[in-house]
């Protein structure tokens, strides 16, 4: 009998893992990213796929931070890594060590991604760009203190206007940590409080050399600057993210210096022109003043200076007389109103009102007594008439004339003989008293008594 080798699930998974991890050496894979997710751990989990197959992949946090661009779904990439078997689920995945986009380089992809994000925030809009000061007194420069760019800028500024105050904030312009230094340099110049304009620049170089000016931290520092910022990075053909967020982009550092500082001769010409224009304006004002003075010289106010004073006294006397008359009229009117008010007040005193009320009460009382007596007489007359009518209709009045009223034992009035039978008890009501009788005979004949 052939011996059977039976594996447990964990043993089989472990053997598969050992074979794959030992025999499949690190490799490059060409594929498209899909199902990308980055949970709180900071690791990136995604799938690399082509038209016919797919493989799970993971990019751990420490590796993800070193990638210059941001992985996203649909991005075609080249990934370098190795296989790893995850025993608890019996799955294998690729552990990615390096990644770069296909077609455009990683740096270019990162630049385009950052530009799209900043543009969506409106940071490239022309409406938020600030004008440069026409005559800056203090200029800040953020650049390398040893590069050709600072020498070019200082030469241009010295040639155009020698006596300006320049503050240089030395920074590294490439390499690890350069972007952070540039951002801090912009913030430091703003902290001085009296810097009118800031130049951020460096000389030309490759995309990698200029990379610090494509970092988001530099773009955010330029946007946050209180002073206007000019970006002068590289050569005319070089464009960085800093160029798009700056208030003005200069093709070179030297051009940035020329945009900030006007030539001294041009400034002097401008001041000379302003001086001439101001002088002409003053002359025109003086001539106009002299002409108005000549016109006023012939007026009476100048030939007889005391006359306006006399006229003023007369007007003042007239106004005083009118005021006295108005006050007297107001006093008379007020006295009349006071007399009327006193009369109304007297008629409204409690004693007068009580006396008047008593008279009205006496009138009402007399009228009310007469009205009550008349109403009582009419009511008594109506009662007498009604009583007479009631007596005429009352059965008791009929009984008083000799008639009687007979009722059965049930209380019914006997009108016909057939209502009772011999032996029935009846009660006969008289004008005075009653008779309890027994029927002896009941006849239906028309034997009515004659009245």
C-alpha cells in the first residue's frame, strides 16, 4: 500500500508560501491601479490589473511616503516588488517597493496632480493676485546665498536703484528639506512686517533640481504671504507650481528684479514730470485767486468795511423787536389758554360734579316714580280684565248659578248617561260642598231639563 502524505491546511499554505517566496524573485509588473484604499494605518491596498488578470498589491506606509506622485485609480504604473502569501486567508499578494507611472514621469504626474488640486481651490485665479508696489522701500529675497541667481538679482537692483533696502533670507533651493526651508523663508520675511515685496527664485536646472518649487508646502506659503510674491525660478521655459500661485511670474531671477525695481532714471523722470504738473496746477490756482481778489476789491465791503457791521446791527435790532412781539403774543395766547383750562378745571371739580349729579339723580328719580306708577296702573287694569274673563270661563262660576259637576270614581267628568252604570259610585260637586252618590239608573233618553 502506497503511503499517503496528508497535509493540514496550514502546512500546505506554508509550503506554498515557501515555494513562491523563495523561487519567485523580485520583479517588475506593468498594470493599472484599481480599488485603491488607504485606511488609517497609512498603508495603500490596491489591485494591479490588465485586460485578462489581476493581482492584489500592498504599498506600506514607509514606502508610500517616498513616492513623488499620489497613486489613484485608473493610473497606469510600473511596480517593483515581491510575492507574499497571507496564510490566514490562503491568498498571495505583491508587496510593492517602488512605483512609477507609465508615460509621464513620476515627478510630472505629481506636479499635474498638485496643480489640479490647487486650481480647484481657486489659488490660480487672477482675481486673487495682488499688484506690486510702485516704489518698494524694502525688498525680501528667498534664495541660495551662493548661487548665480542672487548675484544676478543684486546686480540688476544695484544698477537700477542703488539705495534700496534688501533683506536676503538664505535657503537651500534643492535637495532634501529645501521646500520646507523656502516656505519658512517666506514666512520669516512676512514676520518682519515692513517688507514690501518678496522674490522667490533660483537659477535653471532639471525638473528634479527645481522640484522644491513644485512642493505643496512652498505653494501654500506663497498663498499665505501678506506681501506680494514674485516667482523667478529657472529659465523662461521652466514652469513650477510656485509660478502659478505667485502674484507675478518672472521668466528668470534677473527679470524678477527688473519687475520689482524701476530704473532710477525712470523714477527721476516720473518725479520731474509730477513736479512740473504740480507747479502748473499751483500757478493756475494762484492766478485764479488773484483774479477773484481783483473782482472783490471794488465791492463795498472793501471800500466801507464798517458798513456790513452797521447793517448787521440793524438786522439784529429788527430781529430783537420781532422777537419781543412774538413773545408778547405767545404770552397772551398762553393766558387765554390758561383761562379756558381754569374754567374747565372748575367745572370738573368734585363739588360741582356732585351737585350736578344730585340734580340729575332727582330728575331721574321723579321720572322713574311716575313711570313705575303708570306701568303699575296699566298692569292692574290688565289683571282685572283677565280676571273677569277667567271668571266667565271658570266651572266654579257655573256651579254658583245652581249647576253641579259629576265625576266618576276615576275622576272623569260625566257628560252622558252611558258613561256610568247602575251601582257605580259618582261624586257630585256643588257650588258649596260635594255629594258622594250611587247610580240607581242610567237612561239615554233625551230627557234634558228645561232651563
